[in-house]
């Protein structure tokens, strides 16, 4: 499986919480990092998701919001914090890569204006926010 | 709290409707504008959301779809209409800023091709569509 | 109705499955292609969605993840496969258009790096993944 999603995190299912239409799936990335995804119940059934099952979490770089500063709480179920390891401006959008403590890297595409507003530079502390509903889970064939 | 989200609207919680997995939260922006966000129940509990609580709604510019013309209805719970106050083309994507009646501004990133197809220019009428599931709610620390 | 969404697919409602907060709506694109959208119950009611009702499905090009290769399964409810009919790199992001068997075209915006990593070129086989929650349904006025 090769996808255009810049973030592909290997992990295993920790828990599946079925709702009326949607299901909440917790994924252990095995490095101290965890993710929560919201998918439909039908997908959870089709993929036969259950605790222990290996999955790959796909997150588009454009789905990540970056945040700096202390104390704020958000509704985003995924908050992945680390240090900026790369920061490149483009024409309108730029790319910021965060090194996470467990060794994974989170790539985000934000506007150049946001890069400047947040003062992002290599070595700086930053958190990536990802809504649970922005994550696709995959099972390798 | 500083985030890369180009749209950060201050408001207060109007209502919280808990579902099986997800919750629907209505936010009053205090200027005649309102937003609806879908977050998980767990987030609604963690943030202790209740009517009157101050929150900040974060919306990525890339989550906004622009629409012109009359009469169409959409499933997007948030439809924020106003006049174009800025319209800038980039290499592939461009930025369009809408001035809302209550004084807020909504920034969107769409493709240059869409800017031309919709004939967008400063002063023109346009609506920004935002799915409730694209909104992150934050509480300042 | 004119919108900035690069993908606007005409179809008709096949089924509506109401949940606690969200509803799952199946749409027949009439060419052998089908879509599943997750919208709120309130939107389903406001739009008076019922089997047979004509709708337009709006999908932002930036909501599409491209995938190549066989065997993988994903939680994305929409998997639209075909041949690349156009592939253009920009400064950071590029545009890839997929011709679907039924005649529709699916436009996606991904990073140049992903275009190269997947080896995308005109004529190649590729699938576009779209989360059900990324789709907005519209009714023309």
C-alpha cells in the first residue's frame, strides 16, 4: 500500500467503541504515542477491527493544525507535540515537520503566514492537532 | 494559545447535544453569527463544555468551501456569507477573505481555478461553507 | 449553485441512516459509482433527504488521499478508482485528476512529493480515498 498521505503511522488497535453511526478507535503507535480515530461502524466491521489488530493510520498533512504556547485545551482528540525538525516555505503554503518523542514524524502543511505568525523554526516546540475524524485507518493487504 | 488555524473565532457555548460517540456544540460568536461543531463526547466532557462557557472555534482555511448564487441548500451546518475583502492568487492555491456582517473575517484557501470559475473579486458576495466536523473548539488556558 | 469544490457529483439519495447526532447517506451517482456521506441528522431533516431525491455531492480536492497498489483495505467509505488523466506539479502541491469508469472525474490536490513517491503519471492506475465525513451534500435551488 502506497498513499499520498504524508503521515502513515503503524500501530495496533487498543479499543473500539461503537456508536449509532460512527465508531471511535484508539490506536497504540507503540512508542508512547496514541491516536484516536472516528470512522463509521460499517468500516470498523469491514476491517474487523479489534484490540491487537495491526493498522496504519493515514493523516493528510493538510489536516494538521499547529499550536504553540501552554495551557490551552482543545477538542482535537490528537495532540502530538515535539520539536520542529524541518520548516520550508512555498508560494502560499509551507511544510513543517515535527519530530515526536517516540521517533515518529508528523508532517503538516500550513500557510507561510502561519509559519511566521507562530515564529516556527527548527528546534522550536510545537504541537500538532488532528481531529479524530480526519484519520483514515488502513490494513495492509 | 497561538495556532496555525487562520480562523479563530471567539464565542460562547449555546448548547451541547451529546450523542453516542459524537456531540454537537452550538457556539454564539456574539455578533449575530453562530457556529455548529461536531466533536467527540469525550472532548465535550474534558473541556467541561456547558452553555455560557467561553470557547474559541478553530477553522483551517483549507476546510472552507466557497459558494455563490442563490437558492441552493447544503448539508454544511455552517454557512457564513459576506463580501470578499481580499482575493490573492498563488501558484496553485489562492486565498479569499470574506468580511462577515458581525465584523469577523473568514479566510479560505481554494484553487486559483475556483477563484476564476466563481468570478471572485473584492466586493463580491460569497458564502463560506464549513462542515461542523471541520471545527476544533479550544479553551484558552 | 457554483462552489469552489473541485468535485461536484450529481446523483440521487439511495438510503438515509439516522444516528444519534450524525446520519449516513448513500448516494447513487448513476454511472455505477456510489458515495457515502456523513452529515448531521439536522441537515438530513433540513434537506428533506429521502431515497430518490436528487443531490449534489461536494468534495474538496484537498480532502482526497490517493492510493496505489493492491490488497490494502481502509476505513475510508469512498474509494474511487480509475486512471490518471492529468497530473500537474505546482510549487508545493500538485493536482491529479482521475478518470472514473462511469465517466466522472475526481480531482485531488496532493503534495509534489507524494506525486513522485507514488510514481503518478497519465495512464496509471490509482484510487482516491474520501472519508464520508468530508462530503457535503447540496440541493440545487
